[in-house]
C-alpha cells in the first residue's frame, strides 16, 4: 500500500476503505508520510468529500493514533461533559462555559437530596485556525498559564476545581494535532469530514461522554451557508453516536464578531468582566447581549445533557442564578492559579490595562447607523494584526486585537470611534485598517 495511490484514489472520487485510512493516518503519525503528501490528500478530501463510513473510519483512526484518557478511580463515577465551537471571530464562550458548568454542577450536588453524579468539564482546546482565534492562545496570554498538562495534572485540576483547560499532549490523538496545524496553512480548514474527525477524535480521547457543539455559519465561520452548517452538525451527531458520544448541536450565526473584543488577552478580559459583573437581562454595561445569549444557550444545553436540568429553559434559569452568585468567577481564578498563573497580578496589573503600544482608532466616516460589521473581514484583519497565524510556526501577539465601541444597530456621528485597533507592530496596523474600514456597512439614520 502506497500513500500516493490513496491520494490518487481520493482525488479521483473513489471511497477509501477502512484499511487505507488506517494506513495513511498511522504512517503519517509515524513520520513515514511527509506533510506535502498529507496536504495533497487533505485537498483531495476537501474537494471530493467523504462518505459517512469514511468519516467514521477517519475519526476512529485519529482517535486511536495515541492514548485515551481513562476515567479511573473516583472520577469514574462522574459525568464528563464538554463544549466545542466550529470557530468564529471573537468567540470566547469556552472561557465562560467551563467554570459556569463546573460551578453549577457543584451547587446542584450540594443542594439536591438525591444529587446527580459529579460533573467534570475536561475542556481540551486548540490554537488559532484560519480566522478563528484559538482558546489556547487566549489562555496563554495570561502570564504563567500553562495549557500543556499531564494526565495526572488533568485529573488533579478536575478533582480540585471541576474543570481544566488544556491542549493535546503528544500522546493524545497525535494525528489530529499534526493535521490541525497543517490544515490551517493549506486552505483545507472548511472540510466537513476533516472538521468532524478533528473535533470528535480529540473529545473522545479526553474522556468526554457528552458534547455540545456550537456550529457556526456566516462570513466569519468556516461554513458560510446555514445548509452547510446543518450538514456539519448532522455529521458530528451521527459520527459521535458511532463513537459512543452523546452529541447535541446548536447552530449560531457568525456574520458579525461575537462580543466587544477580538484578540487573545482582550477576549480574556471580556470573559473576566462577564463573570465578575454578571447581572440578569444584560443590565451590566460589561456584557454584550450577543455574547450573553450564545453563552447561556450553550450553557443551558450543557446543563440538560449533564442531568442538571430537565430542559433548556430550566438550564438557562439555573445558569443565570449560578452566575449571579459569583461562583463561576471564583472558579476561573482558581483555575488560573492551578494552571500556573497569578490571579492577583492578572486582575490588578493587567485587566483593562495591558495593551500593545501600536494603536489606532477607526472612526465613523459619516453620520448614520451601522447595519453590519462583517465578521469575515474582521477575522482576516485580526490575523494581519497578529491575533492569528499565517504559517503554522508563527507565534501570536497576546495584546493585538480589536475593541468595538460600536456594533450593528449603533447610531454614529462622523468622527465617532467605532474600534480601537492594536497590532503587533506599526506595519500590521497599516495592513489591517483598510480591511476593517471596509468591514463596516452604514445606512442613513
């Protein structure tokens, strides 16, 4: 069996059998198939697609390319639940959801006469991919924070605080880790089979039993059309069932950036403000209504799957009450300490203060109303600013990004500040500003 024959068969539209897929993935992980051949294969998959059987076989091969975290000892009785987004611009909900569900599970455990099993959130995330920011990159903008955890450290964090935020170790689904970075720089991100296998191999390997998928569509998502997002959601649910996972998918539009910030440290700040200042009905000026809605919709579904609520309505109510207690905020700070950061330094010295020195303000060109800020254009501009990567070996700038002072529906006068823009250097600003300006659509008041 040769890699070039498998590439050719997929290029010509043939269905690969399970043994061919296993061979290709195992030899790639073993270093026997070079990146350039895998790039060609990924492009063939991008154009030709995969059947449901092929997608399942690919997911299984990637899952078994390394070790799986076993829920041993006391943790075996717990419920392991996670959330994953298919990407977006300004999509930072994971940083809020993990401590929220961990805190809610703890509260329900203490309050019910017949409590459900303990709830654990082992959130294994990735780095920037295309125009989508990476959860790991955001967390690593916290000084000292480590996302490279051993299996022992993962269980210690779960036992002490109910959740952890980590990246893949070298042993967990190494095929996904290799493919993930390669897809980012070979224009093969948007493939439904490759997205499905990447997400589910990682989540199954981390030990999750239940998974809520935030499937995005629109200009700032990998899936531009809602119909494509529905197809991806179906692929995730069906393939999850094959793996023994209970997957629930929620579709969300990503035509505009989510929340008020795009960037690594800037998004951490927004999540801190959300957790610290939460009030019901969005009465806090620190919370953008779109971020609140998407976060609570996902949290409610996670509560249902974890057995903490009977339906989405009860789940949302419980999550709102939990946020009001401040318990998720405390869990976030505890997690920062457990994973090597300094919460006091983060809040006192850096929150709402740490910024790149390369700054510009984008102002309204005329009076009127903003009807749209195109998420796709903002995403491309943010990569240019240093938020994401153009090559897999690139580093990201923690303080680059965008803060929105106005969003769609806002009335503006000529000269009003719409965005604060931060770049890793002056040249990045000059590249990004024209695209950001072009992302804004006005209409007469």
